[in-house]
């Protein structure tokens, strides 16, 4: 579309609205602002609805209570050197560690632990608080409920974390918050020391099993020893290979003792027999005498030592003197050799030897009987020893793991959650703010959609910017009263508006207003006919002789509108068809308005063919010779070819555009058809301006808006 239109020596150039992008942007903002002003009552209603919705949400919402448990997280670091870690690496590791813990706090893993630890699937208080049913609720639904009501808030610039849980029941909120903190701490402890804990659990099972096995093997060993009368004296003395020696049993020890005693008895018997035969004191008597002399010598030595250290009245000296005297008397009493003693000693030694030999034979038989039993006893004993060794080794390992696994958790509970004093939600202020923000967003969306989807002429400057036409006149809407009566009043708004349009027409050509021109529009009811009447009246008020031709052969109603009783057999259709075709006879004077009218006459069956004939141009030229101005009220452009044919007979076209009514694309298509037919479009006459257009700076400000007296377009002359 061309950015300028030239009518003779007159050039109308649309305003440039793209000044480096700033002017266009400013204009767009202004258009949105103006659209918002036009929709102000709708916008206020939306905002009021948003506030009401926030109030209702507050009144209808279930109160929610929130409890908070606070824990402290400390990083577990192991620095094997004295060097400080690099600061950037430390910060990155801290950030990664804490973010990991925050995600774990909100994980389904912890939620499952909480659900199991608290048996929430059967907790009536929990289920009732969230309306989860009577206990037959799925675990996944409980998990979603837990995670949905959980909030983890790290305390800024610290290692503290707040675990918040909300619930319609204040006790449930505090219980679950505490349970969540406890399970998280327990899970962290298990993660750190889980290997030791698992190993201890395994060792506990093994130790218990070995304890039972050891007790059973010991019982079998004791039962076998009791059944076979095996008495163990020294269980620690074993031979190489693990079997016990003969002395480890009572029979074996007895056998060794009797054998040793028998050897001694035999020696004594031989000595006694030799002494008896030799006629001397027996060796035992000689040995006793020698022993007595030794004792006397020792006593005398001790007495001398005591006398050297203590006085003569010391009690121990007196006792020792008595002992020395006794020993001396005993030695003096030994006289001659008594042979009877030697014989008695021989008989005694012989008898003792015989008895010991008999006892040895008896014990030897018992010992030989236990030799076979000791094999099974050794097997049972080795099993007991093996079980005991394994048991003691596992018990020692268990103690080591217990000492190693008793580490300190790097996370601790700082503050336990307590039931909230009051609900934290719903908040009236917050809900009102949310409703207000939502209403503002909806209002902005409404303004945006209305402005972007509304393709009608809101700003009369769009006529220049979008259509490339100069705005010739801006005509207000008259909502009430008779439009003809308003036109008759020169001081009325509509009369002044058409007077301004008439003045603008005077600048279209060097000789003033065009002598012949047509008024057309995109569709009916845009104010085309009333504009033609008003312009005709305005020219007559200047003393001009004006002829108004009603060229809308399909919709004739202009005569009725201005109150003219026209003969249907005399009119434009008759003139064009040659039937009663004298122009002068068809013209009807309109006395109240001061101009003449050429009505349509009867409706022809072929209006396009009549208008396309050269006769129309002849009629217009003939009328131009008689009148100062010839104004043609043509048919709408879209869907018809009538206006295109009429445009060939006049100097140019004044295009009537209804504001806030016709889609701008339809107007562009209509103007494009006119220009394709080589029609000279002088400019546009914007009609039916009202308060919606006043925000763009167009209006008269007399309080009752802009319009036409034919209201909703029911008047046939409004086409």
C-alpha cells in the first residue's frame, strides 16, 4: 500500500510512526493505555472479583498448622596432612555436600522410612487429618502427601536446616516433623557406620550359633567322661598332636604314683635286708642320727648369733638353748646297735613292697582299659577346643567392631518440633495479594488481547498509519434524538464536525473542494448516507448549489430519511435506462436542507449494468454544469461492484470508515479494490466516534459522546 496519495496538486502523507523504534513503542504503550481506559469498568470488575476470590479462598480453606524441627549438619572431613585445603575446592565441596543432604531430606527414601517408622498407613489421626480413608490407602499416596506438605529451609549462612511440616492437625504436624528429623539422622548414621553395624549384626548371629554349638560339644564331652568315669586332672597338659598324656587322668596319675612308691619301697627293703645281715644300724637310723647332728649344729649356730645380738634374757635365746639341750640329750641316748630294729625294718619294707606291687597290677588293668576310651574322649575334647577358639575369636572381633562403630553422628537435632500455637494458613493478606495479582494479570491479558485482536479503527490516526489515507473529518456519534434535527442546528456537535470535514475538502484540489465526488464505505450502516446529506447541507450553507445523487440502487432509502416524497418512476434508474430519463424531471428539491436530490427511483434488476454504462458519466457531467457540487451516495464496496463503477464517473472518492466497527483488513481490501479500479481516493471520513476514541485525543467533550441518531442502524438511510 502506498504511503502517500495524490489528488491533483494535493498530497496526503501518512505520519511516520517508526522513529528508531522508540516512537512506535511509545505509541503501542499509549494504545494499550487507552484500551485500558476504555475497559476500565471491566478491569475494575476483574480486580474486584480477584479480591472476592481471595476472601472466599480464605474463608473456605482448611486451617493449616506448621511445626518446625531444626537440625545441624556438619561436614565429615578427613585431612591426613597439616596443609589447609584449597578454599575454592572447600567451598565447592561444601555446596555439593549440603545440596545433596537437602535433596535427601526431601527424597522418597526418607518418606518411606517415616511412613514405616510411624506406621502412618494405620495411624487414624494422620489419615483423618488428610482425608486418606479408613486405612486402606496406598503407600504411594501417603508418600505424596508427606513430600507435598514438607518444606526444607536451610538457615542462611549456617549449617542449620529447618524441617517444616504442615497439616490440618497441629499434633500430626509436630509428630511428623520430629519423626522426619529422627529418621534422617538415623539414615545418615547408618550410612556412615552401616558396614560396621551390618558386620556386628552378622557376628552376633554367628556368636550365638557358636555359643550353642560350644555348649553342646562340652555337654557331650562331660557326659562321655562321666559315663566312662574319666577324671581329668590337668587339661592343659597335651602331647604334640593334641592328645592328652596319661597323667592327665586320675587313673594315669595313680599309676605313676604307685609305680614311684613301689620303686622306693623296693629300695628300702633291699637296704633293710643288707643292714640286718651286716648286724649294723640300719641306714635309716644312721641317716636319722646324721640329720640330728646337723640340726644340733644349726641350732648352736643360731644360738650364738642370737647371743651376739640380744641379751641373755631374750625369749628366743632361752628357747634356742632348750632346743640345743634337747638335741644333745637325744644324741647321748643313742647307745648300741639294736638288731631287733633292723629286722623289724626289713619285715616292714618287704610287706610295703608286696602291697604296692599288688596295687600297681590293679591300677595297670584299669589304665589299660581307659586307653581305648581316651581316643573318643580326645576327639570330643578337640571339638570343644576348636569351638571355643572360634567363639573367642569372633567375640574378640565383635568387641573391636563395637568399639569402632560407636562413632559420633555428624548431624544432631537442635530443636524438636512442637505443636503450633495457631494456623499459618490461610492468610487473608496473602490470598488477597494473590487474588489481586491474578486479577491484574487477567486484566493485562484482557487489555492485550482486546488491543491485539481488535482490528477496528480505534485511533483515527490509524487511517493515516494503516490505510494510507488522510483523515478528512471526524464525526461524533449521537446516541439520542433525531439526527436530522441535530443537523439543522448549526451549533450541534455533528453539524460542526461536518463543517470541519467540508473545510478539509476545500483543500483537496487547487480550486477548492472537488466538484464531483462519491461517498462509499466498506459495508452498510457506517454513516455513509447521513454523511452525504450532512456535507450537502454544509455546502449549501456556504451558498453553493448542491445536487445529492442516491446511487445505491440496491438499497434506496435516502428519500425516506430526509422526508422527500419521490416518484418511483422518476429517478436515477429511469435516467440511466432511458425511461423518462430527463435529468431535470427526476431531480427533487429538498427545501428544508437547501439542496436538490436525485433519488434512485425504482429498483432495477441489473443495477451494475446501469451504473457501468456511459450514461452515468454523462449524467454527472450534465449535473456538474448546473450545480457547484455533485455528491454521489454510492453503494458499499465489499461484495458489490456498484461503487467501483460509480467511481469512474466522479473526480474522486471520500471513504467513510466507522470507528470501533469494521475490521481494518476488510477496509484495506475495499480500498484495494477501489485503487485497482483506478479510483482516486481523496481521504477518509471517520464516523461514530464515541468515548472509546476520546482517549486517543479525539472528541468534543460535551458529555454525551459521539454517534448518529439512527441508533443501532435500523434506519435504512444509515447505509
